[in-house]
C-alpha cells in the first residue's frame, strides 16, 4: 500500500471514529440534558425537589452500575479484539432505549419508568463511550492526538446543535408541529425521543461500516469464567493492572485518579444544567432548547479551537484553567440564583465553553504521559477509572438539593445542587496539580 493510500485510509478511519460522537450525542444533549431531563422533572411528574432529587439518585445508581460493568465489558472486548462489534451492539441498544422514552406520558405514575429507562440508557451510553475513547490511540497519528480528540468532541457538540435545532423547529416551537404533533400529553417531547433513536442508528453507520476489529488469538490458558466469577476476575485483573502501571509510572496513576474526579464533575455540568435552567431560572421548554443549541455551538467551537491550542501550550494547563473557570462560574450561578435569566445565560455559556476542552485535553494528556508499550492497558484503565466515581456528582447534587430543602423549607432548591458539582471539580483540580506533563519514552 502506497503512502498516499495509507494516509487516505487513516483519514477515513479518523472520520469513522469521530462520527460516533455526533451520532450518539442526542442521548447526552437532548435526552439527559436539555429536553427529556427537563421534561421528567417538570410539575406534571411531582413536586420540583422530589423529581430533581429522584433524577440525581437515578443517575448516581447508574454511575455505580457503570463502575461495575465497565471493567468487565472493556476487558472482555479488549482480550478478544471485538471492541467495534461490542460498541455496535451497545449503540443499537442505546437507540432502542431512546425510542422507548416515547411511552413516558406526563403523569406522576410514569416517573419511575421514565427514570429507569433514562438510567439504563445512561449505563449503555457510558460503557459504550469507554470503548470509544479507548480507540483513539488506534486511529490517531502521533503528534495529532490533541486535534483528533478535539475533533471528536467538537463534532459531537455540533451534532447536538443540529439535533436540538431540528427538534425545536419541528415540535417545540410550533403549536402544531410536523406530522400534526402537539404538546398534548407531552407528545412533542415523546416524538423527539423517536427522532433521537433514528438519529443514533443513521449517523453511527459510518463508524460500523468502516472500522473493523482485529481479532486476537485466543489464549487457551485463559480461564473461562461467567457471572460473579467473571466480575471478580475482571476486578482482580484491574487491580493487577493498576499495580503494574504504578510501578512503571506513578504519575500516570495519579492522573487517572484526578481525571476520574474532574471528568465526573464535567459531566455533571451538562447533566443538571437543563433542570437548573428550567426550575431555578424559569426557562420554558423552548428557552432550554435554545440555550442548548447555543451551548453546544459554543462548546463545539471552543473544543475544536482549543484542541489545537492543546498541542501548543500543553493539556495540563488547559485542564487546570478550564476547571478554575468552571468552579468560579458555578459559584456565580449559586450566588446569582435569584437574578434574571441573563445570569444563567452568561455564566452557563462560559461553563459550556470549557467543558469540552477539558475533556478532550484529558484524553490527549494521557496519550503523552503513557508509558511506552502500555497504551492499550492504560487507556483501558482510563475508561474504567473514568466511570469508577460517576455516581459521585449526581449523589452530591441530590444531597445538596436535600440540604437546601431543609435549610429554606421551600420546594425550589435545585441551585443548591451546583455546590456538589463545584466540589467535585475543585477536588479534581487539586488532584491535577502534582501531575507531571513530561512525556514518557
């Protein structure tokens, strides 16, 4: 194969890899943040503090399940060289879960079912993203990790913009939307869930038509375990992997711990942004959607731009600066919760501008400090540890909302939850300080 053919094949693989992000983005931007999450915490499902707290505990439980499943799925797929196949099935399951949300009507009796479907979908989405992140080192050329990582995040945010824009124009803004859909019985929101399911299936087609697994030879001496024995074996392997990398590069383990913390905080910024906008700053469903469109636009542009800056100034500086800005703005939202909607618009968009760059820089920093010959193992740990504390931010969000309810005695205390998000971001920031950026050789 000529050098030209190799370059063309590499570009095609990068494109296929990057398309998974915008293909699955509607689950994050439409379902868990700006549309369904706002819908499920609405007054039709119960009191505000009750629905918001229920949402936070659901996402916390989902985080615990992700921490349990990620090591098993990741190790099993890696050992057998079937990452693409497993990712494909998880993606199709995600589309099914998105479509099932169509059946959630705006009544209190549907709250539990809606949260169960949302939680299961979140588990599927996050386990899938673990496999997806682990493929970065396989598709990216040396020296271009930062920009390709930024490209994936940026395309994801831009995909979210298009999805949100279509939903706004088709079903949220008009009184009678496409196909005669109205807001009666929440039908406009529910039809949007079917749209998300179709979107996931169609836009991820390039990923699974172009990328191929490289099957690995079966190790006959490898124990064939099932059920809880397989789970125990997976965690034993995980522990041995951590110990092995600790002896080779303690700096890598320190970074994995720090990134697990601040990445969970970053997820919380988007995860609970919609409910806070709706319940604390009185955004309508249309207002939340418009904010989501602008937020994804800002996040997408900043991630692509700062992905290039990552290669110049270094990912650690970008991560730390992003976490500082996010923490300050989060406190600003808490202090200014009695202000106008403009408070959330300004501070919220600034926060969105730094979530994607911090996530993207985290992936590229790991690639730089990873010990030679340990890329697959370390990225497996990155995927696993990134989910290990994914219950923390939702749990703290719910805890602080409960504390706010006890302090104020009122029923609109969602803004207290942002203290929990900021707390996780600050702890992650402190943990990042001792991380060395010296590249491993």
